[in-house]
């Protein structure tokens, strides 16, 4: 997709929401497929982390497209209690490829899991917690070597 100059402004939005118990791994896979198809056509990139109880998502793209996406996502009944953790303007993408990470609890990511789970339950996250979350996203979204 080619962006025209007025669309150069990129918005990055990060949220956490509560995954409804009816959303099994197949349903999460469907969310990924829809997201990949739709996001590709409107310059949106990011990461969706699927935890047993929560979704974390980073989306980046032209501001208008992010607003439109969030209108749909906020009304999606497969999750609830959506809380925006961060929203800022960027001059370029920080998460260059769209990806979804299904975070299974294992010894390698146990620490990340504990941090994210704690963050999901925190009323007002601190700057430090948000920074930690950002680096966890970056680490988990790296393609395997
Ligand atoms: C946690 C979560 C994350 C989602 N992320 C996206 C997304 O990044 N892009 C997207 O198009 N739809 C996403 N969806 C799905 C939308 O809420 C909505 O169902 C979908 O955009 C409708 O697409 P359609 O009109 O092509 O069926 C997400 C849903 C959930 C529950």
C-alpha cells in the first residue's frame, strides 16, 4: 500500500482486553486470519499476543485507519474490558510486520508471562511497566531464527 503525504502520520496504539472464555485457539486463529487480511489492505501492522486470559495488541498505521479499526475491535464480543495502555504518534513503523503470538506458558517466557499478567490487572501502569511491556512485545514478535 502507498501512503499519500497527508497519511504519513502513523499512530501506535497498545491495549489490553479480557479474552472471553468461549474464544478457544481456533477462534483466536480466525481473529488472526481476519486481521492479517484486513490490516494488509490498510497499512496496519502490529502484534497480537494471545494469553490464556487476556489479549494484548499493538497496532500501528495511518491514524484514520487505526480509529476505524478500534471502532470495530472495541465492539467485538470476543473480548471485554478493553483498556488503552498507550497511544502515540510515530514517524515510522516500529513493528514492521504483522504477527500474532500465542503465548504458551513455558520456562522460556515464564517471566514475560508474569509481567504481562500483572500489567493486565494493574489499574494505572507506570512508565517503567509500559516500557517493560514494549520490550516483551518486541522480543516475542521476533521471527524465529
Ligand atoms: C483481540 C482482537 C483483536 C483484533 N484485531 C483485529 C485487527 O488487528 N484487524 C482487524 O481487521 N480485525 C481485528 N479484530 C476483529 C474485529 O473486531 C472485527 O471482527 C473484524 O475486523 C471484522 O472484519 P470483517 O468485516 O472483514 O469480518 C480483532 C478482534 C479481537 C477480539
